[in-house]
C-alpha cells in the first residue's frame, strides 16, 4: 500500500491557505502550525493509530482539552467506533459504555454533518446531557470528516484550554485539518482492507493445508473453529453439524471455556437453523437480545455471524463467530471475507472427506487381499500340513510320537479356525463391528501391538460402555491412539500398561473417566517436542477435563505415564 500522496496534502494546504487570505494576522501566524499538524496526520497507515493521531493533533491545534472522533456505522444511523483524546482511563471506566450516536448532539451531527461551534453545550436544544462520571464539558466544536466524498465521521473538540469559547479561526483551522484527515483515513482504510484480505486468505490456506494433511475428522473441525475465531477477532469460533431431527449441534469450539458449549443443540424450530441449512448466512447485531437466538449461550454474546459451510450445493454444517457483548459489529467487508472463508473451509472439508474415503477404500481393498491370501494360501497349506501329520501319526508305532503329532494336529485345527475368524472380521463392514468403547480400546491396543512388537497390557474398570458418552469416548480413543503412537515413536519401551477407569473422579468431585498409559521407556527429554501432549491436553480441556504426564513404570520411575481424564 502506497503512502499518502504528497500532492493531495499540498492541494489541501494550498486550498487552506487561499481560504485564509485576508484574515487576521493571528490566523496567518498559525498556518505553519496547521501545516505541521497536516504533516503529522499523514504519517503511518494503521487506521486506529491514524485516528488517535488526528484527535491529538486537533486538540493541540485548537488548544482543546478533549477531542474525539465518532465513526459513523455502515447504516448511517449511529456510531460504530468512538476514539477519544484527553479522557483518562479512570474517567472512561466511570462513563461506561461509549456513545452510540442514536440521540443527543452527536446523533444530530450524524444526520446533519455540518460544522458546529457552541459556547455552551447545555444551551443547545439538541444536547441530551452527560452520563454520570462524565467530565464537565461546556464549549464545543464539531466538524465532519469526509473520505472520498462520503461521511466517515465527525471530529469533536471540547473545553478550550483558556476557558473561553472556540473562535471562528479555530473552526477554519480544524476544517482544513479534517480535510487532510479524510485523505489520511482513506489511505489507512485501503491499507487495512488489504491487510485484512491477506489475513483471511492466509487463514483459508492454513485450514486447507491442515485438513488435507490427514488426521482425525474432529481435529479438522477444531482447526476450522480456531482459524475462524482468530480471523474474525471474535470471542469464539464454533462449528455446528446437522442432527437427525433437523437441528444443529455444536461439535467443535475454540473459546476460553469450550466445554460449556460443546454438545449444545440449536433446535429445528429456530428460524436461524432453517436459513443456515438452506445455505443462507445470518448476521446478528446482538445475540443476547435477538429473539431468533434460542439457546442458553445467546446471552453471552453480542454481534454474531452464522455462516453455512456450503460447497457445490451441499451444506455440511455451519460456522459461528460471535463477539463479546458490547463489541463492535462486523463490517460489510468482514462479512464478505468470512462468507468466502466458510465456503473455502467447506470445500476443504469435502476434499478431506473424499481423501479419507479413498484411504478407507484402499484399506478395504487391502483387507480383501489379505483375506483372500489367508484363505487361498495359508489355510490350504495348514490343511495340507495337517493331513501329512495325520498320515505320519497313523504310520508311527511309538506312542509318544503319536500323542505329540496328535496334539500338533489339534493345534493346527485351532489355528485354522482362528484364521477363519480373522478372515470373517476382515470381510465385515465397519458398521457391523461392535462399537462399544471397551471394544474400540482393545482394537487400538491390538493395532499398536504390530509396530511395537508386543501387546500392551490393559485393564478396563467400570461400565465404560454405558457410562462414557459418545463424544467423550471418541476423544478418549483418539487420546489412547496418540499416547500409544508417542510411546512407539519416542520411548523405546518394552512394557506398556493401559488403564481405562470409568470410576474415577475429578478434583471437584465430578464423576470422570481416566485413561493412563504408562511405559518403561526413556521418558520425555528436556526441550523435547510436546505437540502430542498438547493435543492430548486440548482434547481433555475441550470436554472440561485435563491431561498431564509423570514418571513411568520402569526402574526408579523410568519412562512416562500419560494421564487423560474427562467428566462423564
């Protein structure tokens, strides 16, 4: 983004000088100060700091104690931002909520943006007074700020330092300053818009990269929620998926307290759900007061964007980015960029889903091949070997040999039956396999035994299948997978012990399920990578639980014990 055009500043200064010709020597003497003020305003491109500079410069130029800029919102009916100079933090806290421009003199200046100079604010019929804690203000000077011919806001000055009223000389000087302020604000807005688009594009790339790099589907949704919260500068990023009865359920949350939101369902009767599932975005000015927001979470938030995760005419779910109560509303640009981000995220989710489908298909094809090989090769060879042993048994005259060969034949029969059972399991669809948590835990342990070279020992305490909910169970299995993967890749362990305890309690007394994975490996070195442990902690915290690690089960506490727990 280019710096403000010096020619624009020069033209404004020339026009200002011509307008001041013939006026008093006092005003003429202040022209150098005005030019310096204009130069100061034109430095820098960050919008909010530019507004701060304009306030400070205007106050100095007109010798005012207080200055402010009210930024008119997109509707043109109120203020979206209010920047002040001279008001202390204590006074700002005492005043409380900043003016919204819907009434009083500030509201009047929005609808009639003309210069105003008052000797006493209280005597103006448009004045609505000040809230409790507001510093006393009597004299007033207000001028509009235009950016490319459109009203951006108004510059206000109050309380002349010498106690007198603002002069018409002050008015002329501040009007010229407002012209230069419009140029500086225009450049800053262009720069800010470019930076904002760049951030959203980078965020979309990050989401696509993360989703297509593989991993758990729940992790993919969490990535979308985290990026949306960061980019929208919102209090939370929330991903919702359709429920069986036509509603939307919160399945991934990025917030300071995600556990309070997970699992909340927006019922099908909500008009917001109907619009989202129809592929339409919904923008809320204040969630706490909007009658369409029917969940208990609505009272926590203010402005909100609810966007369909839609790609190719298919609505996968919805993305919500609510801001805190009293926060600024989302601009038109932010709404457009967020909608584009949601579409890109939906496309990435569909691509990730297609990628996982291809991977599952490859696994099924491999399973079919293994099953055929076991049936056509291994079982046939074992059967032939059994026949040979039976023939040898009949020809043998030594009782001990006959007995030993008989036992070997029996073992081969058992082995053949076990292989046939394994073939049957390989040929089953995933939906046909038992889905209880106990079974899924055993499946993960058995799968880990192949790369480890040994099978971890395990204990399951309590009625895990009936006590542990589906969401907690999915996260526990993912945590077990992560812990076993870390043990295989980093620990060099020869013994691993897994405990799933559905009778545990959290420190606050709530019933919980606790997963412990202990090994006798090398432990976690100082400065070693912690990404896997952070993943475990994030999963637990999203459910209101926790995760940590400690000494293992090797000699003198060697190795590592990873503990993961969540409330039932």
